[in-house]
């Protein structure tokens, strides 16, 4: 009967991930209106009617957004006096219901045939196990090295969640003026720039992933992308700690 030894590729992969920390994959798109001369003062507003600007959750998001876009020279002002800000930055964050991601892992199968051995000889003088003082010849048999005989595939699914973050900066003073002139329902805010970030993975807690998303998107604030930019980011990235305030 043959002895089969299975070596799983996922074992070494797991060790790499543990050593490096979680690796996030994110999709970023951005837009910037080149025809504006507004300064970089802003207030943070909620883009979600269910997320009250006075809630602790929103305040945490707002503080992290402030840290992220400060690297681009933006300065947050008090939301109590809207006349002192050129921009209104709307924040919308959401997480999807649980979904599944399917994976296939290839498994290397190694085979060591029983009964196949390599023979050799060893010349040895008298020892405890070979008391012949004049020396003698001992025959040694060693197993044939295991050989890769094929691959097996194993499929499995993991539970994942899609997280989405959207930042939209508008001309705040123009919007306020339009509301006074035509009413809130008819006033259309002028978009100055926007950044959209999305990632799918295991964490379902926005509090955990939001700083990662902001770190991935901060270079694209007030910039434009022609297409979706795929960003890979380690959980150990220092920019994430800076946005968390660590």
C-alpha cells in the first residue's frame, strides 16, 4: 500500500499573511472639476439621512476624514458657521449584507512508493554495534525521495462584505445662495471633487475598515482618475494609523 503525503499550498500562504498583516484590495475612482478657484476650507456634512451629524459615529468618521484630507492642504472649520467654509464635504459610508466569495486551492500530492529503496555500502571499523576490529561492510537502504505525482483541487467559500465610502465636495456658498433663491428642492449643488472607494472582504465593521479606505483614497482627493484604480494596502501601513489617530 502506498503512502500519500499531501502538502497544502494554503499552509505557506497563511504564514505569509500572518507575518505581513491583512492585505486589503480596494477600488478607487475620483473626479475633480478643474474650473474652480475655491480655497480649501470646508465643513463636513452627512450624505446619509440616517447618519445624524451629531451622533458619535458621524463624529468619528468626520475626524478621520479630516485627518485624511489634511495631507492635501484642506482645513476643516466649525460647522456652526457655514459662511466661513468654501466647501461642503458630504460623507457617505455603507456596508452590504453578507455575501460569499468562492476560492479554489491546488494541493500538491507527493508519493513515496513502498518497497523502492536505494542501496549503498558503508565501510566501518569496530564499533559497539559492529565489534569487528578489522572493519566490515554494512549495507544501507534508504527510501526513494518522494515525488510530485499530481494535484488535487479543493473549493471553499468565505463570507464577505462590501464596504463603500463616498466623499463629495461641493461649492457650499453657491449652494446656500441657490437654496435661498429657488428653495432646497430645486437647488442643485455644484460638485468640485469626489472620491469613491470600495472594498470586499471579511470585516463587516465599518469602524475597522473606514481608516483603510481613507488611506487608500487620500492621494486621489481633488484629482481625477480615467478609470478604476486598484489599490493594495497592508493593515500595517502607517497612513492607516495616522488616520486612526494612533
